[in-house]
């Protein structure tokens, strides 16, 4: 995998990010507030366990690499570890993967 390949991968990623749209602070704040209203405390939408301070991340239910967008409906709060484990899976694929383990 040479320099040209890496440049192509980075180009495709930039194009997907541009298509996905931007996220502003108010949108992020609203996502966190809705999570707290729904669960009573900051909770991972993937494993439904409370999130300790500093161990949270904003997750795309459908990853940008799979055609997801930076819209309210596609974003939620997850443990950083759950988000990393989910990687490029959709929310449904991740839940199926968890059940098969």
C-alpha cells in the first residue's frame, strides 16, 4: 500500500465527511441532553450502562463510511470502548454481533 493508495483513501474520506455535513456545539449539547432525559443519567445507547465522566463519545449509528450523516437522528452517546468495538458496524449489526458472542 503505497503513497498513492493512502492519498486515495484520504480523498474518499474527506469527500464522505463533506457529504455528511457539519456538527455544531448546540447539536452536540442537544444529543447529550436528550440522552440524559431518556435514561436519567448519561448512558451508553449500545450497552445501556451509565457512562463515567470522560469515558463518553459521540457515535454515528450508521457510520459515515457506510453512508451515515451528522444529523441528530444518526448520532448518540456511547462509551468510548463500545464505540471502538462497534467500529464500522451499523447499530443493528453491532447488536447482532453482541448476541452472537
